[in-house]
């Protein structure tokens, strides 16, 4: 792995961008900043209010994380700069940190100085930054931006130049490693789990609501659930093997079991096709974290953001995704259950 990830964080006007650019030059790495994405995304739109700016910010984060992932997955490195927030940014940054040796550098300076710097540069920045609103709601406490994702972290005081020095910051960035705790490894009891040890899908029985998602189909050997999280793929459903015994891979099924299971999976797939009219259907049997046979049924759309590739959300933690609005979810449940009626 030749690439490395250098994350530069800090509150507004803490000197992040200047430091990120200097680091990029020293380490010969591209510098990817959220503001670049945000400004580019804003181009076709008329200037709006602070809510508009925050929406663009959210879009910019999504775009930036995908680009960063692609760069790191290709073995290349980058400097990633934004006013990342504790909690909100942790999961996507940790996902990136698993792809390459990573360090976090947090820029800090006294609040009065940040406020003064921000005021001074107001009006010189892109119209997407609604500076008056940010100044009106100025957050003097920068603890929210002191991100800690488990990778080695360096706090840099930017009050007057850099402390520690630029040379020391560069040396720290060069020392990046993947911490042991974040390396991906199969659990030590994996083979027992594959055989059914502590299997939550076996233990739960045939639920009407599983993991927050409602059942749309109760088959002979499976239950299908419409996933309640909004992963950006309307209609994403999971069919779970409920054939009365633990099965990890479909190769363990008898001919009759396999035929019944796949008939049921396809039946769910056809209902989803009919209701959502996707341009392609994906059926994914992975089970790499929970080895009990289940099939992800994923309708794909022209605008789903991952043409030519598996959907991005399969690699992230669904817990963090927002929920589908209640009315839309209820409407889809009714329609799918109707299509799946005997
Ligand atoms: Zn099981």
C-alpha cells in the first residue's frame, strides 16, 4: 500500500486549508477539500439561504468521501480537508482509514483570532458560504471539530505560524500506519459463527418487524423485509432464509430447499421491479458480517450514483443512514404486500 490518508480538520478559519495545501506540496499528494466540492456543486444553482448552503455541504461530503475512497482503494494517497465534526464524520473517516495508513491533524487557534480571521476574509469567498449567517451563529467552542477516529492525531496550534513546526507536521504525516485495532480481520470465532454459533437470524424467529424493517413477504422458507433506512436505493429489501435450520451459504441447501428459496427471492425481486421500475436488479448474497443465508435485493436506478459498480452503501454501516419518510414507507409496504399476495 503506497498511499496514505492525511486528514486535516479544525474549526472555521483555523488555518486548515493553508496547512492542507502546504502538506500536499510537501508530501506530493493531491489535496481534496470539502469546500472545493461544495463550491463546484453550487455552480448551477441560484444563491440560497443557510439551509441551502448546508444541503450543498451535505452533498459535498458525500461526493468527497466517494472520491477519497476511490483514490485510496487504488493505492494512491491524499490530503483530505474539511471542518469535520465529531460523531457525524467519524464513521466515513474510519471507513477511509481502513484503506490506507492514516493520520489526523487538527488545526486550532484561539476563538478571538479565528473570529477575526473569518470576518477579515468575509466577502472574498465563494457565494456558497453564507458568511453572515455563520457569523451570526458563531460557535466559539471548537471541541466539536476535535475529531478522534482512532488514528494517530496531532494538534497543531496555528496562532502564529505552526506549532509544532511544519517539518514536524510533515514527519508526523509520513509516519502514518494502520492501527492494529482498525485492521480488518475475520473474527476469531468465525468458523463457529458460520456453523451457527450465536446466530441472531436463527434466534429471532419469524418476525413481522426485523431490525426496524417491516416484512413484505412471508414465504415457506424465507421472510422478506423492506429496509427502513434510506440508503438512496428505494426498494432495497432483504430476504432471509427461514428454513428451520441455520444455513450459511446456499451450497448447503438441498435441491428442494434451494429451489424454494430462490423462487421466493425471485418473487420478491419481481414485485420490487414492478413497483419501483428500476433499470437493473442486484441480488447479493454476502454474509461477510452475519453468516446466515440472506439475499440483498437491490433495485438500481439511473441516478443512483454508482453506475457500473455495486451500490456504495453495501460497504457502510446502515445505522447511520436516515430513515425513509414514514408515509412513503407505508405506501411502499402496502403496494409490495399487495403484489406479493398469494
Ligand atoms: Zn442462522
